[in-house]
């Protein structure tokens, strides 16, 4: 079925309702086999010895004792020729600038650029034996001077993390109009430096792989966000044809961006399995995941902004230094200032810097909550300065076209509705003017908007309607727990009238499903949903043709209603199963494929978050009392999943704003809080007492054949900033460096109020 | 790509060459995981208690002790309500007559109709513990009179195997012309009763399943010839949606027809797994497979034939009694006499009879080697009687149209070439006139022809061309060891120029591959080959379009050569991988689907086998010195696989002719040779000293878009009869009851020569 003839639904019966996850039972009962649960016959367990120094050179590795330890079946170090492969940090973003100055590292590179670099690996009969053996390996390190702060790293004479120096090519800057002219035209110009800390993804399931050789073919069970990317990484590292690398990740326990690429652990597991001719399971410990599998890097953002008294924005100038960690990756914060508001003069300049710490990886809207932290605090400050309500100032500057993309129109923009509907339901006006209290605890409310450009991508989905009317659905996409499978099943149920519990999904297996891109970029619905619908529509067309033949009625006179084919203007009808049974055991196969992007328009999801906080002016403590999120992500595909995404966004925003921060020790360069006790992710007890999700759902009819734009990342973009702005409303201070701690609050309260 | 625009290849580079199995390394190294090899974490082992009597009623089952045995986790008997499901012997042949008089049985039916019926089952921590427990189950049987011979079974007063009596509806008879008139016109009329024995399939891998529940979904690793049929059987038995039953059989160790359906063991494994909430492996012992999973049933065939002196056949009358075993199945022998020769008057009447023995199942050309045993010995006798060379008599009666199918034309018929070319290469004339020797050992040569109607069927195949030019191929068909995967890979290699070792196949998994019918009926090539080719052609078309865009040349000016796209009349060219790399990680997906049958014509494979034997007239011993098979199966897809099929056909023919026979004890009704020592399948030492495979390969351009008709079954159809005819040529006796034993030979030699 040609995509162009299909329009988004006008009415739906299942799509948009609160649908529980189709694999919920498996997930909560323990029946679901996550990669971490995989046990293969005769399996060994791997463990990795990692460099304990922030910066060091490996002089000598003695594994003599390790080889003799009980249960040990293989030890690998840089001395083993098969480990001398070229390892580049995989870059999963087409068109993303690969930072310069970086060389390929070896699997066990003697130049250890951060605490946690791989030095040796062991495979043994049990995890305990593997770890016991790792502990017997004696390594001579020559420690090197290190640098763990981006601003320090860029100074002359700083220790070089990469051979070419610590300054790496940044994102191409944005230059629009003339900022000098813009600032000159402004009535108010403010400038502030904002900082965000390095955060760790910490998904529930730790990272790891199980590798098993089947002749010259490699099967890998790996916890990831897209098996086809992992397949590609492994194939490149081991120089194997893609067809001989099978990556399976039917279930996975969260990623947030940290599982978009293969780790060295994946390849180490494969090599250990090859060496021992046995399957090898190599999963990281929680501590290792704090060090080695990515993070949301720290940023230093100097933002200067101009506004007229009437609220018209005249200029933004953003100068950012982005942390990379020890290897190149994706890191940029310009996405908000460049596009969220109508502004004729914009200059964005980003520099990326290596430091001696674990490499960053995409983390739920990479760079966007950070850029938002700067821009939306600045907007709040500008509003205050010109005496305008923060919501009003934002409404005044709603963009009409996509300024960062040749002024192309948006397929839809609900930012205005997010602000107005959000304010109305939140009770913004009342809350904003309500007395803040005169006790120790005072209250305040804040607002912040944000946007995100959800991706899309090519995918092929196969729907099989069985002879008994049940359905098998095969899709390549991984389900991160966000409900990708549930949405796909809902689409099929919507089109074919098949009950959800008769639909069985196989997904995320490069051997048996078809290509889908990584589940990231808030694009799973928009990339995998349309081909799912096309596949179902192909089946529908086939059924209509069968029915026409059976009923001796032209196809044009037939309608499809709730799993039944009815003849218009007649009582004649045929249930789907009356048709499928005619085909004996043979399924009806529908195939949907393609890449689904609107012609000349730009797709963006918009959001406005509101927060109410309570701050203790004596102790500096803060509590988030309630949050409301108004989202324009186009059509709601599953109201339950939608809410959960939004609430998760609140929590991760709260973490950025208030609790999370990787702490590197300035004396040793080592992470001092690589565990759940010292690295504090928000829990249910930290959650706002009241959380409201308000889908604006403007039924985008142009973004794709579903009308849904993408929600995962926008849900976290403005959350932290809304909290920071609420803090300012409560007690009049701005904490520009996240996270907001009681100590910072007390310090700032004690300072003379010179800040905006 | 529409099927109608595609023609079989004119020239090929890979197809037809001797290609080693693409999974040969895995199969011989032990890397291939057959269902018998599957080990799941926490798995239990099942064992079944079977009735030791040929006919009995279960009065009482005491499992009290079994439940207390070490390691036992579950015991199931007919007392457990979940076992009270309706079990019908699955009938996998659309349109095949289901024999009457049969009721559904229960899983543990108290009426045990044969030695080996299921009475109880146990799941325990080890196979040994399961068997120990089975042995403690005490059963009170009331034995019944039994019948184990079809002719006895049809006599009045015979013990009733099924409630409605032992006579079951047979195949619809053939009636063509007027046999009385035909016999009146004949110069010679002969009549003889031929018998074949019951043979056991004995594939290398015994039958069995591993069942694992994943919530409300059932995963079954099962050794079978078509997972979609097994899925359907399980779904029907357990009343589950097809989508929730996943059957996996990536590898399987032979079937010959015995693995076309689910066994009770499959469902018992599923129920034990459900009861214990653990995976259960239930594989039969070799002895059980002799009793319970099918056989090639015995037949009694009375054949009367008339011929004129000039060799013109005037009439065939065949009256057959076919053994069913204790339950209904497919069993008929009329396929040869009805069609192999031009004959205006034919009357075929078949009766099927139940006996107290294991049910038969399709066995490599079911009924055809048996029918051939009668027809082709008769042809030999007719030729002798009218003094004509047996090859000449056959050539005289080559059919021009398919007489058993409304005289529709054949897509191709190479029977004449099989006879003439076969005779030439075998040296028929010389061998036939050569002195037979005057010592104890005398020699003779024999010939027999045969035909088979290869099936076809719907299938969907998916070919994925990866960005590095390697290929993944997904197909539903099981590979019985006949090389289905190798043929599929060769088709893709032929079309796309991709080396075979860069093609990886996933197959036979109802969860992740698309429908294909059972691998049986010599139809795997003709059912699964065409969609494979269409899928590759779709990719080719896509590549040509990409190339046209890249090279700015119309598609019509491009040619595809050895994995490269060349511009006609120019040096410009593009390798496939230059195009695939443009697509980042995304594969190019080709889908082929459909059912591939020629419009109004009939597809038949033809064969003529020649045998030379040596017989000791003092001891009755016989050796097969050499065999030659001339086959018209259309295009040779893989010369190596072709030869192996033919040589395997010789061996199974030799088994039928000389060594194999299920022996039931007349006193007890029990099988006395249910093991490899007493049931003698031919081994390499029994093989003819010289085996020649002579493909006639007439390039059938009408049977389908490959030109290949199907070889698996024809290879065994005339083999036994050629041996029997060679025996007659050597020493002048006809052994009409297979197998030919030394004792029979001696007895017949001692008899006065009254036989033809």
C-alpha cells in the first residue's frame, strides 16, 4: 500500500486509550528473559580488570597467577594479538560531527585515559571465580597528570587526554542575523553563565552481553536500544560480515541512550567465547556502569540575551564548553536557544573538550535539558527584568517557522496551547500571585518550555495474520520499556480489529527481524509505527479482495468494521476468521517498509512544564510539590504509556535539578560516588506529590501516517528548569549551577542579591 | 516483482553446480543445535509410560509411588483433567480422504489400540529419574484380542481396532475406460498378488520436543519437517491462538515423512511444563520411535494386466488392501498404475484396514515404491511373456498426457530420456545379454521406472541485503538435511552475486519466519525456491533503481553482472556494496511470496533405475553390484545434493527390497525387532558397489520460475523394483513379497516354476 494514499486516522477505538503494556505480565512475573537472564548450557562468565587511575600508562601486566586460578578458562590482555583491533567510539548519529583529535584505541589500550579503561579480561566457570582471578592480575601503571574539568582542560599546559590536545571540533555553530545589532536594539540585556553536572544513565539492567559462536557465526544476547547498530559495531570491530553477526535483545531493561552502541565488553565477550569455544556471559557490575558506559556530560554555558520592553526578543548569544570525557562523542547544547523562540539574531558557539573521565553518550534528549537550563532560566530572568509574566513573555515569542532549518514550516506547533492550557489547568495565575508564606517554608511556582526534534528512520515491519485470526508481528525495534511493542500491537488491533491478547510480537533480533534504527531520538513511534500500519493495511486490502471474491461483491462496496467485513447497504458480512480459515494453515503476510518523513516541513514536539516547590529558607531544603506537563507530541498513541513517559521525565528532570551529579575527586581524579548510595537518583519518595500530564494532542496530520510526533525526550527537556524557576519565585535566588543543593541555596541566600 | 514476468534462468553460474551444504560445518562439528541438543536452564526431563500390549483396556493406574520417587516433579495420567483433550491423528494432506470409523482419542486413552499407546507421563530432574519413576507406575490392563494383519482384520469377526470396525474409507478409486474390454483385447493377461512389508522411518534424530512456557505463550523446540504444521497441531490440541504457539526447528535430524505432525509427546511436554512451571524436554527412545511415530505400512496388491503382442498395454486392474495401523492416516498405492504408462483401461480399488499396531505416516513417496513394486514387476513379467526387452516395452507406453488428471499435458516429461539415456550409460543391452555365469553366484540386471507428483505450496521468503553486501535470508521451511538452505542460498547467490559464505539463513521458526508448508512431497524446492528468487529479484530491481539514480543512467541501460551493475556499452560500473553502503546500516529488504503452480499443466518427476545384482543359487544370498538412476526432475539445483538424494533413494529402496521389515509377533502382537540390531536398515556396507546418478535435466520452463520439479521422493520410487527385476533376470524367479530374503529365494528356487 503506497504511503501517500494513507492519512492518519480520524477516529480510533484503541489508539490513544490507556493500554497496559502487552508484555506487562512477562515483565513483572519474571517470565521475560532479559539479556542479563540468559543462561546457556556450558556458559562461562567474564570479568574485566579496569584501570584504577584517571590517567596512566600500562607498563606490564602479569596474568600468570590468574591463569592458574580455579575455574579460569581464558585470560586476555593487550599481549594477545586478537585483541589488537581498532576500536572507535561508535558514532550513531548520521551527520553528527565526529570530534577531531581522537585515534582508535585498542581493546586493552596501554594508554588508559580514564578510571575504568579495560586492561585485561578473564573467563571462568563462575562469576566469583572470574572476579577472584581478576584480582590476582598484577599491573604496573605509570600514572600521568590528569584533568577532570572542561575549563581546566582547555587551558594551555593542561595534561593532554588525546594526543592532539583536549580541544575537539564542536557542533557547527548557529549564526543568524547580527547579535551586536540585536543587543543594541534591546531594552534589557542580561548575561549569565549556567552549569550542569555530569549525570549517569543508571538503567535498571546493567550493561553486558552473552556471546556464543555457532561455527563462524556469532550470536550475541545484548541489552541495547537497537540490535542493528550493535551488530554493525561488532561486525566492524571483528571484521565479520553483518550476516554472520546475530544480535538478540527481545527484552532490555532500560537505556536512556547509554545502550545505543556496543561496548568493548561485547567484543571482549566474543573473543573470550572464541578462545574457550564456550558461550561467555559478561555483564558489568553497577559500579562499572557508573564509570564506563556513558553519561550526560557537564556543560558550561554562557548565555547573553536581549529583549525589548514589550517582550520582543532581539538576540541570543550562547558560548558553551561541552565535556566529552576521554573519547569523542555527541555533545551539544544549542538546540534550544537556536529555535525555541522567534529571535532574529542568534550566535551559538560550542567547544568540546576531552577530560580524563568516562566518555559521554546520548542521554534522553542529549544537550537539551542542559541548553534548556540556560535558556529558560534566562527567559525567566528577562521576564522579571521587564516586569512581564513569564508565560506571557514566552507566548509573545512563539516561533512561526523553524528558524534553524531555513525557516521551513512546522508540521504542527502546539507550543501556544501548551503554555495557555498548561497555565489554565495548573492554575498559574492564582499560584503565581498567591502569598509565598512567611514561615521557614515558602512556596513558589515556575514554568519552562522546551522543544525536541524527534527523529524518524527506515524500518520494515511484518504482520502475519494466522488462519485462526491471531497475529504475529515482527519488528526490528527494541522496546526500552517505553511501550514500543504495545503501540505496535495497538496499531494492528486498530486496523484489523484483532484483540490485543491474540497478538504476539517478536522484535529486536537482527537474525530474524528486519532493520529498524536505534530506539532513541523519540523516534520509535514515528519510525516503526507507520510501517506497522502499512503492513496491517496490506492485510486488510488482501482480506477485502478475498471477501469480494467470496461475496461476489466489488471491493468498493465493502467496509471493514471491528474485524468484520460488511457489505455497504446490506446485512451481508464476513468475519475475518471466515476468510483466514480458507487459507488452511497459511498466514496472510503484510509487509510495511520505508522511511516516514514529511516532505518539506519540520517535525518538532513542544512542551511546557509547570512546577510548584517549597523551600526552607533556614535549611535550604527544597521539595517539589507538584508538576504539570503540557505536551504537544501530536497524537497520543497510548495514554498510559504517554503518562508514564511524562512522569519519568519529571523524575529525571528533578534528578538534574536537585540530586544527581558525578563527583570526581580533585586529588585522584576518581569518581567518589559510583554507587546508588552516594549517587542519588530520585525515587518515588522524591517524586512531586502531584503529577499531571496534559496532552495537547493537536492531531498533526502531516508528520506521518499516524499523526504522532514523539514524546520520550521532550518529557524531560524543561522539567529541571521549571523547578529552578519555581525556586527563584519562592525565594528570589537563581541557582545557575545544577544540581540545586541546600548548601548552594543557603550560600546564595546569604549573598547580596546581585543576580537576576 | 510479478511472478508472470520471470522466466527460469537460461544460464547459471552457481545453480546446478555441486555445492556443499551451507551448514555443513555446523552439522558435522556439533555446533548445530538440533532440538535434541536443546538445554534450557532449569529444564526437566519427561518420559512416557506406554502400553506393552497390542490391544488392552486400562483399568487402573497407580502413580502413588512414582510421585514419591527422587527428582519427580509431575506425573500425568488420564485422571488429570488437562489431559482430556481431543486428539485426532493430524492429517496434513489437504483433500486427502480422512479414513472413517475413527474417534478422537484422549492423550492417555484407556483404550490402548497398539503396543506403545501413552498411559502416563513423568517429569523429573534427570532422564534417569523420569524413567525410574515411570517403571514404578502400576497399571492394571485388561488385554483384548488383537489383529495385526490387514487381510485378517477385514474378515468377519476380527477384533475391532476402531469402534466402527476395521474397514476404513480408502482413496477414491480410479476408473478409466473398461478393463473387461481391455483384458479381452489383450494377447497376454497376467495376474499376481504383490506384498510389501511395514517399514520404519528411523531418522537419525529421534522424535521429541522441548516445551517452555513464557507467560501464556508456548515455545516448542521440536524436531519436525514443518514447524507451521506442528504449531497448528498444538494450537488445535491446546485450544491456543496460533500466535501464542512458537515452534522452532532450525535444525532437525531427518524425518522421511515421520515428522510432519506433532506427536502426543509434544503436547505432553507442554502440559508437564505448564504443571511444573519449568521447561520440559521429552524425547523418545529409539525403541519408542520404532513403535509409535509412524511407518510405511504394509500393502497387499492384486494386479491384473493386459498387453498386446506389440507391447501395447490394454488394461490394469489393481485391488489393494492398505494397512493403516490403529489410527487413520494416509495410505494408498494407486499412483503408479494409474498414470505411469499410457493405458486406456484402468480400474483401481483400494481398501484401508486398521490393525493393532502403530499408525502409519507418510514415508518418502508414500505408497509409490509399494505401487511400483507391483506395477514394475508386472511390466517385467509382461515383457518376458511377449518376448520384448523390458526397456522397449516401457518406451512403447510412454504417456503423452496426464491420464489421471483429465488428460492435461505435463509441463515436461523426460521418461523417454530416462529410459534411453539410462540404458545407454548403464550398458543395458550388453549387460542384459551377457552370460550370467555358471558358478554359485550368477548375475542379472533389472530396470524399473517410476513417477511422482511433486507438490508445491504457498510460502513467503525474506531476503535482506546488508549494507556490507552480506545477506540474511529468512524462510519458514525446515531443512531435513536435503539441502533446502543450500538451494535457497544458491538462488540468492545466483541472482545477487553474493558469495555463499556471506549468506546466513534463519529458518523454520513460526515466531520469526513466514509461512511455508511442510518439507515433504518433494516440494521444498518448488514451494520455497520461487519466492526466494522473487525476493532476490526485488532487491535487484531496487539496486538497479539506486544505480540509475547514482549513475544518472536509465534503468533500462543497466545490467547486473556478478554482483556489479554495469552500464551497457560503457566502462561505467558500480559494485553492489557501493550502493548498499549509501544506506548506512539499513538493509535492503526483498520479499517473495505466493504459490507457484503452472496454469493448466501437470508437474511430474520421472525416473528410471537400473540395477545389477549377484545371487548365490546355493545360499539365496543377493548383493547389489551397481545401480544407475536416470532422473527427470527438471533443473538440477545442486548437483551434490541431487546425487545424495539419489544415492539415499537407492539405499532406502534396497531396504524395502532386501532388508527391512517390521516383525510383529503373532502370539503377542508385539514388535519383536524394535531396535537397530534386529531391524536392519542398509548401511554403507550394503550399498551398491557402484552408484551412478544421471540427471536428465530437460530444463522444464513451465513448472515454475526455477525450472526444477522435485527429486526427493522419485529417487526412491523404482529402486526396489529394479533390484527385484534384476534378481529375476539372474535366476528366473520373482519374489513378489518384499523383502527378498535368502530363505524366500531358496524356497522359490526349489518350487516348480509356475510364476511369470
